[in-house]
């Protein structure tokens, strides 16, 4: 697929041997860190944030921190940010790639305004249009202001017909205008430079953040009582669950790092169950063991030594083995095993 090839082409030549060294705080690094902050900030205000249902169904995201719009008669917008695409094979998200956004809005505007912009791509068609090069909102795909809070409830789903929904948080003197006519341009040179020494930690943090907010939410039926007092048994279960969640997060991050240097066929072969990339859910022990078996086949074949001897490959296998062992371990229930009470 287009986005897999583009991600691989942008990154695979960068990560050749071993773990990545420390990265200087380049402009690209700052952009990734700021993008993570923007997403966290907008999602921490449920009444005004992006509905989780929008992100759960999203096929792509563009985050432009600090987009500048400046004044006097014709407002000109420009900003640099990141684009991320949902991986159809795993349900996870690809590593961030760099993108610029430019455009103009006509009107009497005085001052300079900084606006954080998030674009939610709802279709694979619009995502592939973006990754092919230059993409104009409102021309190459229908765009609209996105619903906030609970506006994207089941009752309004039929009205959500646009391919792209935009969200912005204005910091300046006035509210931003429509983004129609704004052009998005992939910055492949910046992406290659950013991954020249490996996958930086802030890129993994952004992927983990997007995974967190795009995970399906558990829905509790109205009237269902879920509150209970903690007991020794529930505390034990909670500790086991926390350990599994930690291993799950480490496995997902390690898989994303290795996937950044693989082509589509290898990404599919070494792919993990979709639940690994979905916080709050766990794969079956059988599904995870089947994935681990593929890694063992690679390690057993000298033909693939170039891959199996990589530090990122070995790191993934190590945490995957721990995860599989923990997942197959029966949870000890400390509750007393008693016969039915007397009648």
C-alpha cells in the first residue's frame, strides 16, 4: 500500500545497526514533542475535545502545532507538523512523518495568531491522497469542522459525511477561519533526516499517545453497577493486569520500532494480534504464541541472520516472550473455595 511503502522508504535506510543513539533536540524533534502535547491537551477536556469515536474510526491524523496566521487584509497560514496513518494489517499506527500546511484566508485580519490544528482522516482514500504528495483540503477531499465532546453520538453519525474533520485551538486575537483551500505537502526530506540515526523516543511516545486515544472504549449498559470494594483477590488481579498492560505497551512500542525498517511483506509476517496495539484489550495466548512462532522460524534460519541479529529484533523477541509467558499464566484467585451456604 502507498503509505506503507512511503513510511518504509523514508525510514528503512536510516536504521541499519543496533539501537538508536541519543538524539539532539532538532526542529523535527520539537515538532513531534509539541504534537504529542497538543493531542494530550485537547483530549484532556472531554467536553471540548475530539470524540473518542472519531479517533477510534480514524484512518489518519495530521497534527500541526503552532500554525501561524498573520494579518492585515490577507491572512496567510503556514505550519509544520506530522502525519500518521493507521496500519490496516495491525490496527496500530505508523511512525510519524513530516508535513507542512499552507494556505490563505481573505478578510480584514490584524495581528498574528498561533493555532494548533488537528485533522482527522476518516477514509483510506483521503489518506493515500495525502501521502502521494500535495493535497488540498476541500478540493481533493471534503473537509468540515469536526464535532466536539459528545456531538459525535450515535444519533449524529449519519451527518458525519466528510472525509476529513478539522479541529483547531486558537491562541491569538481571533478565531481561525475555515481550512478549505489549505494545502498539505509531505516533507520527505525532513522525515529522512529525522530517522537518520534510528527511531527517536519521542516518535514512539507519539505513537503510544495516539494508540491510547484511538482505542475502542468499553461501554457499560445504563443501570449496571460496576463499583466494588477492593479485596485481596481483586488486588492480586489488579497487579497481574498492570503487569500485563506494561508488557503490552512495551511489546507494541518494540513492534513499531522494528516495523519502521521492514517492508510490507515482512511487517505482515511479523505482525502481532491487533489487540497488542489496543490498550485495554489483551490477545489470546494462542494468538500471541502463533506470532512468536514466526519470530522463532526467522531466528532458526541462517538466511535471515541480518534481521535476527539486529538489536531491535532481539529486543522485540525478548519482551514478546515475557508477554506470552505472562499472558498464558493462570491468575491466582485468593478467594476462598467454599461449598454453597446452608439452606
